[in-house]
């Protein structure tokens, strides 16, 4: 199989998973789309498949996301320093079901936000279907410890959710 075919197959197999991970990690669907696109552009420009393409994609995606966070932090500091205000607009009214779903998503995001970055990454990567070895490769951890770290991260998430909302997941 040539590079073009392998690239197309990898895109078909991994783009949605990568998007799901990034969307949940960042809380920004548009940013997730941009990062997924940039990852595949970088891979295509590379012209050859890395040894472990899935791990390579997630690693590149995570680095791009981290770079974006740094830019946003700097931008926020500049806005505060110079007294700029963000424009405000009214959001359209949502249906009850959409409102409840949005509240649930926000509750999960808030609970995840209380966890250390590594725990968030572990949970989100696993939720998107990545295997223990893939998670270990991406986060540069020992594969033998992933199960234990995931169990601890799940417990920490439950505790954070309970502290915030008084209910368990």
C-alpha cells in the first residue's frame, strides 16, 4: 500500500477519534477541527508514515493544542493589561433537551477541569477508544501502569463531580 492509500485509510479510521478527543479536551469544536486538519496536513507534508501513526497523530495534536492554550493565555493577559472588552451577544434560546445536554457537558467539563492534565488526557483518550499501549505511547508512560492510572483518574473524576454537584457519575 502506497503512502496516499495509507494516508486515506488512516484519515478515515482516526480523524473522528482524534476530533472527539480534542473537542472534549479543549471544549472548543472549531479548535478541534482546526487541529485535526493541521495534524493531517503535517502528516501529508511529511510524505511518509511514522512508525506508529496513531500515536504520532495524537502527539502532534496534543502539542498543537498546548501551543494554542499558550497563545490564548498570552492573549488573555494582553486583553486584561490593555482593558479591552470582549463583545457580548445574546445566545439564541435553546430547547430544553439541548439545554440539559449542554448543562451535562458543562458539568463534566468542570469536573474534568479540576483534574490534573494527565488524568484528563488519560480519561479522554480512553473514552475515544485508544488502547492502553497507544495511551502509554502518547503520554510517554509505562504501558503496565495505564490501567492503574486510569482507575485513579476515574476515581478522581467521580470525587470532583460529587464535590461540584453532589451526585456520583
